């Protein structure tokens, strides 16, 4: 029997995926004070996004052959350490696309329609002229700017087109022809995009070159009254600079599913603002998405353990 360690405890409905081929040897959620306590015999790790999997963690599991992510991001896995140890790393790039894209659109609507402010106002005892005080934004005909035109970014763009929005994108790895096939205008310079669009939505991985890419200078390049949406990675945005831009009235608001530190502290200043809609990194946590994530991650781990190359191997140099 192969031995698999899970970051999150395996839900009972997926236990049958292991029948006859593998067993769970524990999970981090069983002992948060010593999360890797049962990892020593693991041949496979089903990794979420809450812990870092570096060389030290891998060395605690000398029989380790594969790390399978229940997600698409790999910023918490040391690919160099895994490759040096012959450990295959795979992810589930298609599984969260639909849910994350829908959540991005939901955040955009919530900020544009001032749902947090109007919900709070309705719960207050004081009388208010809601019709005149409310200033919701109609998105039809507005321009959405996508930073990153991969799976999720492109899906968001397609949904926005269905709403009657115009869509521009910035992605150095996508050709203008390919963007045009989807109905998007490709913009060659990021600062040009930021100055043209009414909503900016981030869809890039967290890498050394993208960390803090939306800083004070980039925020200053955005249109007055624009909206920022981030359902990718918290480290892409300088949160202090974002707070300052909101306080100065530069932006209409922000929709954030991710933060630099997760979950954010309850006293995080962005959470208190009526012009910020925040969720705790759950864009991909719908039932349908989680089902795909679990099945793809476990399936690929079992493929590797059975000697079969997985579909989404991200360090192919480890494969014979």
C-alpha cells in the first residue's frame, strides 16, 4: 500500500479513491502544533496552500515521490528542492478556473454596486435618503483590464464580455492575435492598461518579479475612481499603498480574496473599510471546484506512485 500524507484531512467522500492502492497516514489538520509530525513515511503529499514545502520538509519524508497540489499556485513549493530530490510536483490548473472566475466577477459587482456600504447603512437606525446617497456603478460599457490572460483571467474576460463590458489585457506571453480571438484587446505596456480601464483584475502567479507589482506607483497610474480586484495572490499588492490610495479617494474600492498574510488579522485596516469587499481566499472553494481539486490531485499522486506520468507535471526533468 502506498502511503499518502494530506495537508487537509481527506474528506470521507473521497476515501474510496484510495481503496486497494493507498492509505492516509495523517494530515496537518490533526495536529496544528506539529503539522508535519506524521509525514516521515509519506510517499506522496497532497498539498494545499497553507504550508511551505521546502527542502527541510521534504527531507522529513525520505520516501517521498510526489507532491500534488489541490490548486494551481506553486509559490509554496520549492520546485528546485523537489527536482533535486527526484520528487515529482503536479498541480490542478483547470480545477479552480470556473469558480475563481465567477468569484472575481462577484467581487467586481459587489464593489461597483457598493454592497458593503449599503448593507451597513440599511442596518443602521438613522433615516437616510438611500436613493440619492447611493452611487452604484453601471458596468455595461465599462472597460475591464486583465493582468494575466491565462485560464482564470481569460474566463473572467469572457464573462465580462457577456455583461457588455469591454476587455483589455496585459500578458507578455500572449499574442495580440490570440487575445483578439477571445474578444480582448492586448495592451503592450502595463502602465497604459492601468490608465485606460475602469476595473483592474489580477491573474498572475506570485513570483519574485510579480511580488508587490501593484505598488504606490502602479496605483497612481490607475484611472481616478477605478476598482482593483485581486483573487490571485495577496503578495501581488502592496496593502499599505492600497490603503493609502483608498484613503485619498484615488480608487472607488477594492475586492480582495487574498492577502499578504492569511487569514488577515481582524483589525486589518482594509477590512474595516466600506469600500473594500474581502473574502478569506475561498474563490475556488465551491463544492464543484473542490471536487475537481481533490480528484485531480489524488489521481495524479496515484499515477506517479504507479509509475504513470501525470498530466500536469510541472518539473518534467524528474521523469525518466
